[in-house]
C-alpha cells in the first residue's frame, strides 16, 4: 500500500514538473500579443459555454 502511494505521488510530481517545463518553454517563445490573443479566445469559450 505504501509503495502504491509513493508511486502515485511520484507520477503526480513528474506530471506537474513536465507541465511547468512546457509552460516555461512556451512562455519563452511567445509574445505578449500571442498571449493576449489566447486569453481572448479563452474568454469567448467561457462566455459561450
């Protein structure tokens, strides 16, 4: 049981790390105008749903 818990926590930690690295890479490559355009798209989806 403890082994399963450690494996689960490890999986979660690795997933979160991968997401953070992916975010940082995208943020480094993107421009402010691209970010604002993405936020506009998300706002449209939120209000439409």
